[in-house]
C-alpha cells in the first residue's frame, strides 16, 4: 500500500471521527452507551428495550444522566461513533506498518506514525474517561485537543513523504508571510479554544434545562459569561488576518501553485465557519450545524498547517532533500512506497 495515499485516507478517517463526535454531542447521545467499551453490557447494543434486562434502569441508571428510558437512536449514534473511532485506529495502525518501508530512507516517517498510533491509544482511553466522568466538559475538550494533535502529526508525516515529489511556488518576503500566517494559526487556535468554552457553557445550560429547550440555549449561555460574545466578535479578527495573508502572498509571487490554492481554501473555510457560527447563534443552534461548525474549525487548522509546511518546505524538509541523491530520487519516482 502506498504510504502517501494511505496517510491521506487516514487523515480523512480521523476527520470522520470528529464529525461523528460532533453528531454525538449535537444529539445529546454522549451517554447513549452508559458503559465502555461495551454498550449496555454487550458488544452489539440492543435495538429494542425488550432486549434489555427488566432492571436495566437500576443497573445503568447512575450513568444515564437522568434519562429513565432506553433510547435506541442515541445508543446507536454513540455506538457508530465508537465504531468510526475503531476504524480510525485501524487506519493509523496500517499507516504505521506501511511506514516501515521508509525505515532506511526517512526514519522520521516511522516515528511520526508511531507517535500518531500511541496518541490514538491515548485518545481511546480518553473516550472511556468521557463516559466514566459522565461527559465532564474538561475531558471532552481535552478529547478534542488530542484529535487536533493527531491530525497535525499525520499531516506532517504525509507532507514529509510528499516533500521530494512536490513543487511549491517561489515567494518573496517570506519573513512577513511567516509572521502573518503564524498570527492566523495562533488566533485560530485561540478561537477554537474559546469555542470549547462556549460549548462548555452550553453543556451546563443543557444540564439545567434539557435538550427539549434548545431555543433557550443561546440566551442562557450568553448570561453565564463573556465567552460567547468574545468568541463571536473574535471571528472578525481571524477573518482580517487571513485576508492580510492572502494579500501579502499575492504580492509576493505571480505564480499559481499549491501555496496559493491552500491560502484560498483557508480564507473560504474561515468565511464558511463564520456563517455556520451565525447560523447557530440566530437559529437556536440547529443540531445539524454543530458537527459542521466543529469539523470546519479542525479542517481549517489542518489546512493552515499544510500552508505553513509549504511556505517553509526548504527549512522544514531541507534535511531530507539534502540527503537525497539523483539516483535515489529517480528510484523513488518508480517506487510504490
């Protein structure tokens, strides 16, 4: 299996885990399976209440966050989320095995793949903690941050594998571009972290008034602190810095290439992310927009990281290129790894 293609597929599957997790949160299915790793004591969860023991409420009641009836939709939503997580783990493991082909060529690819595999194991353990702590907001936030780290490690590994066969357009004034892009990434990370604070505030509101009062979530959450207003207004600063980067990049090169393509994608993602945020604020946080908003934020960070690697390809990947010989490069072009 081609390491580069498998690496890209693995990144996509990890993003699917983020989508699945967002669906779980937006539907309130986080405790759809009150135990872990099993679900209602079985490896394949029930589809009907008749499949549960008569005293299931006593057995699992302490984990059901006040729910008194078995909900098959929430149970299977959470169960599918877990299955997607397992699938991602298998893809990461396959990527690790495939990276062994690079052991004598670029050993860093193996170590990066190993780090992502270990982090996936840690992520699985955190998933168990999310259940055992009954959806404690801090653990959920940490769960998401680890997902971001895994994505970054995988992106770097794949970008490193592509570095010998990818051409990036030449740019001038690279120090300015690096500073502006660094600001864009830093502000985006801060914005995502503030988003987790808003989500934690909404979680507290949900705990008090329930999912059936979705129309009151924004009003109640906005009264609990400034995070909601700061997060909303901060998006304009994020948009401005991305626009600045686009302008600076276009002034630095007339060539159209990968870097410009990723810069356009960055700006588009920021705009769509802001629009989904507006939709959530003014339409009572529709359940379908929550996973979209979360996933777009993480895709945006991933695209920013790729843009950074492309902008600094000579410095970031220079050691590999310096070690390459003409014969080795020719051999690599005909290799399937």
